[in-house]
C-alpha cells in the first residue's frame, strides 16, 4: 500500500491524493484546482491543470467536499479518460454540478452545450454515499464518509483496506476539517481508528478567535459603517463562508430588533435600515441549496427555524444577480453614504465581482475590507491583508490602487480547524495512528503542527511532511 500526492503538498490548493493498493489498483481522493501563486509553481498555470498521472488504475474518485481547490480538476480527470464513479455525500452530490458549471464558465468555455455535456456525464457518474455507511469500492476496499464540519456536505474519508491474508488497515483522509463552533454544521468527531492519517494543516500554526469574539468584531465593523456611511466589503467564498456570515448577521439583526439598543448609542432603526448585499449569483444559488438541505444543519440552526426566524433569508438581505445591477450597486454605494455590508466573490480577490467594489472603495477610509478566510500567497487578497493596514497598495487588473480603507481579518470565521482543533481530532482517535502525513498547508504551518503532534503522540507515531 502506498499514498501518492498529486497536489496540496507544496501549499494549500490542488488537493489530490491517491491510495495505491495491490496490483496497482488505486483510489483517488479529491482532484482540486491550484490557485494563487501555486497555480504557476513549476511552470505556467495551464500546466497545472493537466492530469499528470495514469487514470486507468483508479477504481473510484472520492470527493471530500465541493470547494474548487478539491474538485476543480475533475473535468480534466474525465477528459483524461477516467471512467469510474464519483463518490461523495448526498449534499455534495447536489452542490457539485453548481461548482463545476461555474468553474467551466470562468476557466474553460462559455459554450453552454459543451458545459451541459460535461455536467450530464458528471451526474451519471456521481454516487451519493450517506454518512456513516460502509460503501464497497472493489474487492478488499471499502470507504465510509463521516461529517467533517467544514462546509455543507463535507466529509472525511475512512478507507478499510484488506491486505492479502493480513489484517485490515484503516487509512483516513481528513479532507478539510471544520472548527467545532462553525455555524450551521455539527462538529466533526474523531474516527474510531486510523492506522495512517492524511491530515490537512491549513492553520496548523495558529489559533482562531472564539465565536463570541468574532461576532463582536463583525458587529464592530458594521457599526463603523453605520457611523460613517460606509460599506463593509467581505470577499467570501460562495459556499461555506457566505452562508456562515449570513447566519451571524441575521443573529445581529435579531439582537437589534424591536426594543433593543445598539452599542455606541446606535438605535435599532439604524440596524434595521442596513442593507446586506449578496452580490454573487453563485453564492445565491448555494445559499438556496443550503436552505433546501437544512436537514443537515445543526441543532442551533434548526432551532432558529422553529422559532420562526430565517437565518439565510432575512428581511435586510438583497441579492444582486445581473451584471448591470452589480455595476449600478457599486456606483451607488461608492457615491452615497448609505451604510451596507457587501458579500461578494471571489474569496481571495483574484477575480469576480469583489474586484469592482475594491477598485471603487479601497481609496476611501469610510469603507472597511473584512477578510474572513484564508488568503493564499500570490493573490490580491493576501496583498491587501498584508499591506493594507500600513497604507500600502494592491495591483488589480494591472493597475495600482492605494489602500485607505480599513483592513481587518477575523480568523475565527475560517471554515478550517485551527491547530488546537487538529490536535484534538488526532488525540481523539482511541489508538494513535502509526503514521500521520501532513498536507494542505504552507511550510511553516505543517512544521509547527508536526512539532506539536510529535510532542503529544511520542515516538510510536511517525509524523511526516511529504515533499518537505
């Protein structure tokens, strides 16, 4: 048995891992797109889109969740001749075509007929596997999906491998693990067994803020907009972060409802007049999908529904779909003193509608840029996050823009587990793994997590960093 890594080894994107079994048969876990500076690592971006490994031995592809850095190369895998099933959770099976349709439109072709052919092939190949149920893949190999708490439908993958005449081995691929207090989703639970664990390490070197702190900081940014008539710009990924933000904003509006008084003397009328603009058709589609899939929400979220509240469809929420309406909204908010919160893709400011807002508002101190997710090296989001607090600049579409808007980062809204959560996930396994392979993280994050794990687990567990 061997594990080969075809992505997320020298960074945090392009997740793709292959479990090679006897006689060369294999299982592929994720097939993601490289993003940011990682897209050009070792060559032109186009070269990292290709499938540079044989597909004939692959008996099945397991998708842990539908973020583009985990599924974006799936169309290229199909084009390379992959003919097996695509296994994922039921919620991921519903959301996956939305993600790939958008990815194909943006990065491959606008030909609707060709896109529909790819999506039709994908739907035929997709097999929805319920959580907690062992699913046979082939002789000597079965998998089981467990909730990962990262985004709706996310899972970690348990692989049971029966060696020739030997004891069954368990190999676990974490995918992306969520924090225990992620809104809307139940927290992940440790597997009952893992002989080998392939573990993400995105935030392996840091801790997140707790939920109360991050909500307070979100409220503070909104109150700055209310005082100064500015806009809070939140670059957000269409699935996961956007829905969590809407959930928390609905909670703030509820707290400032009839009879309530905002902090700093701001009356409830100011809050009730605030617009929350969801300016992303894809995010709107995913939000509708989250509402349809509410049976997968956690108890707290379902409790809000029982109380008559609408966490993802509240009164102050405005959705912008058409491009012309988007441009008018940018112009209106840049010129007026109407306070607003805008959530728009892309999450790393590398494209999408958020770029037009940034061009119009970065130079005005009335506005706030609020980062709530990971910003990969080489992306405009990383540059704004790094240089904005010091009055720097960022290059957008080849043009320099000075940053005078306030720049904030709220780490607690990351959909990824932090160092403490990752360690808890590992030590929660009744018998420590004999091997842990750290992937999906920058070098310093993997190194820091490796040190912590070695200290906690001792010499009985080999902690290694592939490619490091």
